């Protein structure tokens, strides 16, 4: 038996566990990351191949999750533009191995815990294939197993299945409780060869008759052109115990896969002669079992109303996404998805006061079953892991319990998370130690007006939206769009406002306006916005209008977007608007590093080498600059890309490349005695959060970040911090 002593033990190496371990390690704590599988990534790994999704997939316009997960996703786009899931595994692994404070234990199953009263004293486990056994001794433990096995063994109370509606006052919960859950799914990859491929099913495959009674019912579409994530509906196990019965569930899923493939290949109903089955998931990706009873249980009203908490820690935004427990054995709809706005989730969902040195993250956090239907998505789970890692690291520094830390010092922890690019909604997370806050901020130029280059038009053949930002003020505002009309027509528009805009949940209705169009092209129509008491994004909802299209632009600055409400493919509106103050350089020190309420970004005019400048009244000693850039937060950045995918996923790929708006080359200069001296230069950048440690500290009264531009594009930055 080997004893491993670290400050924190993280059990579970899915994305939540990886983010927890990295966050704690970057806060100076030693971490044992223990994972029972041979590769990291959990359901996103090459063993299961579920793509990463989150708030943008649910309809948020600027909600793509960043932080540590965002770092890994952007690294993957840079080094793995084809979205090969095998390379995703290694990008996750390489990120973990790059942290000197993490000791990684793969193929290692934790089998039990030793208690000292209400505290976990140690966790024990063994490494498969090595004949090694371990005792993990730490001050704090984070359970990110997905099953809650460590927390449950430590005596943390948990629940299974759906609560009665009366418990939390939930409209979508059943009248009586149920212990049934969502099932597990197994995915498959197909490949088309240049010759016929014979398929002989194994004897254990479900019969063709059985499969014929399943497919094309309740949305369970079978199509010879589908592959990968299209088969998420191959789901089973919700009526069983997804922990105790996991082997039986996985075998049944494999029987189903071969039955479906036999149906495709040999029923004569599909163009499948040249198709082969390239890959079957090693096991079913599990959706649900235990949920821990935390100090706060997030519920339906919290999600639907996007309630804010004093201890906001991370955020969700995926649909409330319900699956029938019967899986493929029912003709009911394979899922029901109810859109929600992006919503905050508090730290108190990550621990129970009854066990002061245990935290949990991922799909087992403290949520009702209705709320769980949204929080269980991968990107949200990763955000919970980063929050749990920061909280555990703070506890390990102070010796306090999670509950006491949140009660007494939550703002400190929130500020640390924000420093590491986690988005803490509706919380002032500016850091008193940040020298940039005491500086006068200026820029070589600032975008104050914009004339878009026309780029066709978007047909108004379905419900559409146009999003634009509006700063507070006591005067009405006018926003002019342009439309083409084949015949005289009427456009009906509803204006909504929202801090965090969504194309599906539009926000508070402000006003309704109607416009009459003559036949003709590029006809202006002006939306009139009443005075606003606070900064907000305005989402204009346009009803369908036959023969009408809205004029588009090739590009528009952050905050201006348009598209169909049911589509993730966005374009830019052609517009006239007073943009004064929207992109001021002072935005980089306002404490918000993504569009929320307003763009919160500095944008330069078109010039060869734009720069931002910070000046102080007296000299400061600077050793680190942290720059938060713009990778285009409107676009989902999934962990992998399928060669073909059904449109019902409503996913717009990032095209396998980094956004052209992510600054790739820049230099940091400092002023000494009136002379500007280069302190650091960054080239071929792929990060959103660029942490630049200067080769040696410099004493200066001014810093300048110069962006290398030779193509006439505008430079952009959300935030600058200086330490």
C-alpha cells in the first residue's frame, strides 16, 4: 500500500475533475487526480465521444463557456483543427501534465474511504494492471466521479430520480416522486467505403423485427448518412440502477447497436451496401444516478427565473432537457427540450455542511431533478469543477470548511475565479490588487461609428432576431435596419431587453412596432427604443414575412448579430446606429470580460498597429500582465467534429479554426524616462486569457499593449489586468 499525501484529492477525471484539479493546482495546492479510466475527459473522451456543449447550444448568443475548459477547447482548435477526438484526449492530458502540482493516477479506482468522525481521513484505491494499491491522504476531497461514490461513502446524503412537485414548488416535476432516471447512451461511427461491405450480425444482436418497431418513432431517426452524435437516442437503463446494473446496461446497448446496424445494412431500406461500422462506444455514456443533497438545492424556479445568489460560482444555460426513463423501449418523444436563459449557480450546490472536507462537482451537484435536466451538460459540469477547485484550494489555505469559506470569504473566491477567466454573473469581481484599476486607460483609436459592407440578405421565412446593445440614457434611441421586399409587405417587430441575450428566451418585452414596406431593395425601417435605465442588449424578434429579407453585412462589431430563432447559424445586420461609448478603452477595467449588459470590450478603429495604454500618477512595479481576448463567444467550440451530422442538433461548428478576432501577435511595452521599451512579445497566440509573466519585473509609469496588424482589421480586448 502506497500513501499519497497532497492538499487535495480529486476523484474523477472527466472534464469537471480536470478543471477542478487544474484550478486548485494553479492556486498553489498539491493535487492527486485519480481517474478509473485510461484517458481523461469522461464522456467527452474517445471512449464515449460526447461533444462538449453548454449555454450557446441552448440559444445564448454570447454564452460559450471559457475559463479552464475554454483554454482546453481553444488549444484543441489550434492544434487539432479537424476535431479528431483522439487528439482531444491528448490535449486534455497534456494540459494536466503541464501542471507541476498535479500527480495523475489513471486506471485507478477509489474503492472506499476512511472516516475520522465527520471528516474523510483517507481514500483507498488500486491501479488496474499494476498491482499497486494507494491510500490518498488529503485535507480536502472533491468527488467528480459522476456517481457520487466517494461522497456517498463518506456519508453525504443523496437523492435518486425525480422529486415530487411539492418539494420545491416545481411545475415540471411529477406529482409523486420516482426513482427512475435518464438512461445511458452509446454512440457509433460509420464510414462509407468504395466497395461493398458485408455485415453478419452477432447472435446477441436485437432482432430486425424488434428494431423495426423502434426506429423512426419519437424522433429516433435512422438514416444511413447519420453518424456519431446523431445516435444519442440509443439510450437505455433509466428503469434500472445505472451504477449497480451498469454492465447489463452496456451489454443491452451493444445488442441494440448491432440490431440497428443489421437493420440499416440488411433490411434493404437504405443505401448501405458500402457502409461499415467503424467504431462503437466502449461503454454507454451515463447521464444520471445520484445527486448529492447540498447546502442549497438549485431548482426549477432558479433556472427559469435566472435567480442570482450572493455566492454565484458558475453558470448554466442548456435546455431543461428531459429523456424518457424507458429509453429506446418507448414510443414517447426521445427528449423534450425547454429553452432557458443563462442562469447563475451558487457555490452552496457543491458541498454539504455535514461533511466539512468533502466537495462535489459535475452531474452530482445539489440540484433538483428538473434543474438537473439542464445542469448535467458537459460545459456546465466543467464550470462546476473549476468552482469546486477554487473553493477547495481556498479551504486548504485557510483550514476552513467550504460552508464557512463561502459565508465569510465568498467574494475573495469569486474574484480568484474571475481572474482565471471564469464568468461570475452579476458580481463585481474587480481585484483590488490589479494595478490596472488605478490607471488612466486610453487607446490609439476607438471604434465610434461603423458602416457595414453589404453581404446579401437573410430571407424572413421564419421567426428571426436582431440583437444590438443599448447603453443607459434618458433619451430614446433609433436603430435602423434595411429590408428587401419582392412585394408590398408588413414587418412586425417586438423589442425585448436582456443582460445575457438569447435567441430562444428573448427577455423582457419593451415595445411592439410594425412597418409597411413597398416593393424594392434596401428599404430602411427604424426601431425606436425608449430611454433605458440600465445597459442591456436589445433582441428584436421579427415575425415571418413572405417575400421579405433583412439586409446583411459582411461583419459587425461585438454585440450586433442576427439570425433565425431556431438556427445557430448567425450573420450580421446592415444597420445605422449611434455607437458612441460602446467600445471605450475603459471597458477593459470594468470587471466584466464578456458581453453582459453591454459589449464590455475595447475595439480599435482600422489602423496598422493599434494599442491600449495604461498610465499611472506614480511608478508601479509590474511583473505580470493578463489580457483577455475575443475568440468569438457566439460560436460553439465543441471537443470534436463529426464528418456529417443531422441538423436537429442545432450546432454551428467553429469551422475548425481560431476566430480571426483572437489577437495572435502583440507586444507589451513600458515607459521609462520618457522612452518606450519592449518588455515581452507574444506570437501565434491561441489563448483567450493570455497570462504574460515578464522576464523580469519592471518599474514604470505607463504600459502599452501594441497589437500587430498589417491587414487593416480592428484590435479587440475584453480585459487587462496588471500585477
